[in-house]
């Protein structure tokens, strides 16, 4: 009786949360932590925890599709995981290979038009996992509705080091001038996979750290971070919706900050002095309380003023 009441209350809370969300992230990165601790708590083998976690991952894809999220990156196997006991490591490789093939053949994946790709030092993985990666890519390569990036043999520092070495090699051979190195140069040298910056990082299992996961894509975008207590096999849609709410609140604060900085610049220089600042204020002022939406700053025509634009850039 109590269990039914708890499930009913949770379903009501889930609907309330979902109805309260008005803005969802485009790209969510998930650190699926706690599979082994969950198995230990249940008196089971670590492999059983990983299997239970795989079921949560399947549910996550459905939640993302329902919420209109465009891209998901899963931290499935880090470079540190190579240090695990051989028997656990091999069992995990078996599970990853089978799940990649299972996902690639799943009706749900094709209905949702999910593109499955792997990122990381995949050459370090066993042949059976590499074959499964190729199979998943071939089966889903035509889709672009939801991108699923599976991080395998992945390390954030390793990714940046690889990119740095590639750029240094191009400079040494004369293919690239140091002065020409920019953000796009670095991004082209990162692992193929993520198509956009990370908006939200979710980590299950209680640990409050991001483990160098997608450092360029996430920190450069100042991604929101949500740490949840449940182990990954216990992670529910309610927990995911809470993470979305955290992202939404952070996004609201960011929009308010942009609007206030633009307003301050306009008040200091005048409403006609800085086109970019006025455009920013017009774009984000709806996020401000009504008493902060200064109408006088958005009504006059705007002449070109490049020096004021540069000052706005410095303020950003």
C-alpha cells in the first residue's frame, strides 16, 4: 500500500516538474556513476550493476527524445577504467559491445532517428568493441534527430593533449602559422563526435566532480552541473527533470546578467551609442523583473559605432 502511494506521489511530482520546465538544454553530458556501488549494495557482481545501469541509459534516451534534447554524451568507459581488474574490464567490454549492437538494432533508436557514435581513444579497445562501434555507426549514420555520443577510452586531458600535439605538428611542418591558431583550429583537432557545446553535465552516484569530462566543450560554454545522490541504476526521470530545472535556473540567471550588463553600458553611453549593447538588452530584457526593463533604452534608432561595440565585447 505504501509503495503504491509512493509511486503515485512520484508520478504526480514528475508531471509537476515536467510542466514547469519551459527551456531544455540542447546537449546533455552524463557521467553514469555508481553501477559498482549499487551492485555491492545489492550483494551482486559489478557486472550486474553495469547491466542495470544500461537499462537506465535506455530510459534516458527516451526521456531526452520526449523533452526535445538534441544531443547526449555518455561517459561509458574512461581511460582510468583500464586499471580495473581484468575480469571486470573484460565483462564490461562484452556488455558495451553487445549494447552498442543492441542499440543500433533497436526499433526505438530508429524511430527516434538516433545517431550513435563513439569518442575517445577507441584504438585501445578490444576488436569486438571496435567492431560494434563501426556497426552502430553504419546502422545509424543517416540520422540527425538525436545524437548519442558514447565516450569510450575517453579522458579529457588526453583529448586536449592529442589536439595540442596535432596542432604543434602542423606548425612544425609549416602547414599552420602560430598566429592563425584560433578556437576553430582547436575544435577541429578534438575527437570527432559532439556537434555542439555542452549545456548541462549530470553525474549520478553522489560524487561532486566532473572527472575531466568534455572540458573544452563544457567549460568553454560554462555548462550547468547537476550532482544527484542515486546510483546510476536507481536514477529516475524525476532526477533527470531536476537536473533540467537546475539548467533552466542557471540559464535564467545568465540571461539576466547579460541584460543588466548591456543596460549599464547603455545607461553610461546613451541608448544610441552602442548598437550591440542595445541588441543584447532587447534580446534578454524579458528575463528581468518588470521594474528593470528600461523602455527608454530600446526606442531610438541606432547609428553604427564600432568603438562602442568593442567596449561591449570587453564587458562580455
